[in-house]
């Protein structure tokens, strides 16, 4: 039978209890032996004085015998308490070994855990301090009794008086310790009751969430769901009221390409865009006269841009196809893929501008490109943070991507300072159209237009996310036109004339 009161040093900040206290060990190895010492000394002393009755008054003999009997009774009572309250101490002990539940259990949210743990830490600290102090007090009284026995050879009156006082003090302290232990167990029982009550409440909430999840899985296998039928983590846009998938396998999600739902437009806008830009990229890199005379590094920069654009579009397609799966782990991971694709596209677009803007200025070109490359690495890591994909973090995600794009302000500002507004405006005009597409798309997407004005009317076609996808494709298209223009002007605009004259 386990009977442990565990104090973990990492959870008892501010207390002096840094060890683990085993109740059984405390009783068997510390408290019980001390009581046995008391009983042994008292019985030994009683036997001695019975052989020499003149040494003690009858009152003292009676008190000595009563003290022995009380000790014996207390030993039995305390032993019974440890046995009957064993499970209680397990309940109020440390409970940090809980495993995170996956699959269907992932809907549980134990919001009250912190408060409960703090209460348990305070209770454990109190109990250990109480028991250790009780043991110290009894040990001190035992030393006083030993000191009294050492004075056995002194005069009878002095010895009789001292023994009376010692026994009175000893019994008073034992009664005080008994009261402390009783109070400690009572507090533990009260805390155990509170813990059970809190567990029952959490279990009730978890049961409701599980019922909701099971119901959604059952319905999702047969039909499209309404917004309110989705479990909370799958809810994203409260203005899209119908047409939600909630499917059990990735294969079922891919099969959903063949029928209409509220992600159909999101999937095909970027799937078609991916195929278009993949074809353009292959043509430009291998068949177009635009890059045929350009150096290998130029073709590599073009390849990076087209790869990033295609990666963004294909990741978005995969995300919107698999976003209807009821496995939350897959749901989160494919969402991260979508965010990573956006980050890489933004940085690749900025790198292309930096490369051709400082085409013959190696130092500034490499410095700016290294900085943007660092942002790209950050942009592939942050999306995998748990907080990044939460629904309430939508505006933070938008701000993050805008900030990445805004990093281009440093090299562009540098170019404006060198060339002036008129040449730069002409050189950047295709890029400005690309930026305009992205910004307009962000405004539409962030405000959930037009479905925010007419909820339910744009559930399948024409809602903000589909429009955002079209703006993204427009942004990629205009940046591609800018890249073609940059190649033609690379030796005129990229500081090459200054390098040649020097």
C-alpha cells in the first residue's frame, strides 16, 4: 500500500521543504521509535522505583503509569491514521506526471490546474513542517526525560518534583503533537475533497467537448457541417456559415476536390496558379531568350523566385485540401506549411529586388540578401510555434508577414537615396503593382470582406480568403514582370556603369 506525501523541490518555491517525505518511513523510522524510547524509559524507570517505593510518592507512580498507557494508546491511534489516510496523501501529493492526451482527448483544457497545484504545494509544505516540528519537539522532551533520569541519585523531594514536572511537560507536548497531526489530516481531507470536486468539473467539461467532437466526426463523414457544429479549434471565420468538411483521413480530403464545399475556391485558385507559374518558370529558365544570355547566377535567382512562388501556392493548396481533416495534429502541421510558404515567397521576392538593385555592388547586395535570408529562416521556424496558429493570433500573423515584406524598405530606401525618385519610380513600377496586390489582399482578408457584411452569402464562392488568393497570384505575376524588366536593365541600373567607369 502506497502512503506517500511527496514534496518536490521544484514546486515549493518559498518554503524550506526541499526533500521527499515518506509518511510510512516517517512513522516507522522516526516517530514510532521515539515513542518506543519514551515507553522503554518510563517502564524501566517504573520497574526501578517499584523496587524502591520510598523513592517516589504514589502520585508520581500513578502519573508515570498513566503516561506509559497514554503513549501506548497514541502509538496505536497514529498508526491507524496513517493506514486509513494513505490514499488521501497520494491525492494531495505531486501530480506533475500527467501525459498529454492526443487524438480525441486533445480538446481538453485544464484551466484550473495552476490554482490547484498552488494549493497542494501550500498544503504539502504545511504538513511537512508540522510533522518535522512535532518530531523535534518530542525529541527535546525525550532529552529532558533522559536528563531527569540522570538525576536519579539526588534527594527524593527534588527528584520527585522534577519528574512530575518533566512528565507533565512531556504529556502536554504529546497532546499538542497529537492535535497538530489531527489538524493536518483534517486539512488534507478537505483539500482532497476540493481536488476531487475540481477533477469532476474538468471531467464534465471534457465529456461535453468529447461528445461535440464525436458528433462532428459522425456527421462530417456523411455530410458538410455548419459552423457551430465544428469543434472550436477548427473554427476560423464565423461569417462562413456552411459547407465545412470534417473528414477522417487525408484520402477523403483529397477526394473532396471532386465536390463543392467552402474550401473549393481556395484550393483551385492556388492549384491553377501553381500550374501556371510552374509553366512560366520552366519556360523562362530553359526556353526564353530573356535569360539565355544572362549569367548562371541570374538564372539561379530566377529559379529561387519561381521555386518560392510555386512552393507557396502548392503549400496553400495542400493546406486548404487537408484543412477539413478531423485529426488535429495533421490540421496544425499543414497550417504551418501554408505559413512557411508565405514567408519564403516574401523573402524570395525581396531578394530578387535586392539582387538587381545592387547588381554590380557586391558589398551592399550581399549584405541585404544575407539579412533577408535570415528573415526567411526565422519565417520558417516561427509558424511551428504553438501560439502562432491560434485563431486569436490572426492579426499577429498578418503583422508578421507585413513586417517581413516591409524589410525591403531598407534596400529600396537606399536606392532612392542614390538614384532619386524619378528613375526609381520607373524601375519599381511593376513591383509597386505587386505590392499593391498584396496590400489590398491583406485588407480584404483581414477584415473578412465581403462575408462580414452578408454572412452566409459567400460560403462557397467569393469570400475573403478566395479573393486573397487571387491577389496573391496577382502579386506574383507583377513581380515576375518586374524580374523580367530587371534582367533587361541589370547593367544600366545596378551600379554597373559606375563600376565600369572606375
